[in-house]
């Protein structure tokens, strides 16, 4: 696993950006003696989804507290971050906001843009590289945590670089697997599958989650880090198609960052919800009960949660 100290270094900008945005739109002054997400959203002219994700992340960071749906300023926020604070630091923090874009140009100061092409990663390559690195850590844990008894045929939806199929097929010589993803992603997956020497048992299938069929007769369908990209309607559609691809009694395994029921933790999940806010139209991190509802509405039964030794967890169900 990557050292926590190193992860804090490269991920630290997220907490900083959340605080800067909150000060920029004066969340802590608007909270006053307490406010709901609806009140904050109305005052800002913002959406409820967007406002509640930000407020829950601020709570996870310890800058707010939340009780029965109402948010309150923490001692730090009261002392430093709102209008009328004893030590109002908002202008100093807003100066950091002005520095944000300047600091984002650091790479260009070291390597001018016209000379940087040979150093640049394309978006698919950098995204898939990140997924492969994360998968190297998590795939063996997932393969060791799920029930693979009787599993011979596996489908990985949105399987990216094929890391999970490689881990499962690599540990079970009687298993064949298929990576389902967009063509530019499966092209990368095939390289990893070949490097692992598993071309005979792992195939790829080009397709779109909403436009194309998934096939049928699978014993296990893995949906890892996919549902957070979408909203409820899309997720139930994906899960319903996954159920149709399974044999009777087959198993679905969903991997996600799972929020607690008041959505204010754990910190990794609350921060990830903000990542989905800025990166998608309808995505979010979900609670266990929300994922249970998605799975149940898609027709799955015997729904269970499996915790891993990483920030993500698994939800499983039977067709």
C-alpha cells in the first residue's frame, strides 16, 4: 500500500480547494447559528445536490458539525471563517484563492508548454495508469474477499486495464473472464492481459454500459468504481442489465467508497463525493442503504456488505 504521508502530499489539494470554495462563497457566514442544506442552496442560488455534498465534506473535515440535517459552524469556523469572527481570516484566505491559478501554472514555469509535449500524458493513458495502480492494491483484496466457489465465468463491467480480471483469473486457473469497456480502454486492457500471459482465458468486449448488451451466462459480474459516476436511475439500469447477464444464482460484486448514513464520513468517501461533483453531472458517493436500494430495485437478493482493508468496501447480491 502507498504510504499515507505520500498520499496526503498528492491529495492535499482537495481539502484545500473545499475550504477555499467555502470561504469564497461565504458558507460559514451563511451558516450563522445553524442552517440546512436547503437554506444554504437557496441563499446561494445553487442546487441541493451540490450544496449538500460541499457541506458534508466540510463536516467530514471538521469545519462544520451536523445534527438532524442542520449544519453548525465548528469552533475554528466561528473564530476565523465567518463575518464577525473574533479573528476574521477570510480576506487572507481569499488571497490564497487568487494564488490558486498562479500555482497551477508551476509546471509551465519549469517546462514551457511548447517543450512539454514529450512529457505529457494523454487523458486515457493517465486515467488508466491511475486505475491500474489503484487496482494493483485492491484487486487481490477483492479476489480474496468474495465467494468464488463455483465461479467459472466472470464479467468486469467498466473493467479498464483488466487488473481485477487478471487478479481473479491469475489465482483461479479454472476461471475465464471478460473485460467490458469502451474501445480505447479495452485496447489498453489487452496489453496488460498479454503481459500477464492470460490471453487464453481473459477476453475483452467493446461496448457502452447503456447502449450495448453485456452477454449472458456469467457466474460473477464485477462493477468496481462505476456506480459513483452516475445517479440513481442510471445505476439501477446498469445493475438490472448486470442481473440479466448472470445465470440464476449468479453473484454481483460492487466496489465503492461508502458513506455513513448522515453522509459526513468517512473522510475518504465524503471527499470522493466532491470529486464526483466536479467530474460528473449526476455522480456521487453513496450510503450502504442507497446501494442496497439500487441492488434491490434491480432484482438482487441476499445483499451483503464486505469491508476491505482499504477505504472502499464491497456490496454483493445474488440474481
